[in-house]
């Protein structure tokens, strides 16, 4: 998904700038560690009943 940034100059708002170059964080060690910790927590504790469909 492209990132939309607004270029602001002075008191006026400029046109939106669309950036098609997004960073991929799927192999980031910090993100991988957090995802594994979240999966382990859900395996151990499960979801609350009001969140289950």
C-alpha cells in the first residue's frame, strides 16, 4: 500500500505526495521477535470469549 504524505508550505496545504516505495519489515529482527512472543502468548492464554467469533 502506498504511503500518502502531505507537503505543507507555509499556511497553505500542498497536494498529496504518493510514495510507492514502502519498507518491508517482515524480516526485521525486532518485528520477528515481537510476532513470535505474541504467538506464544496466544498459544498459552488464548483469546477472551468476547473476541472469539
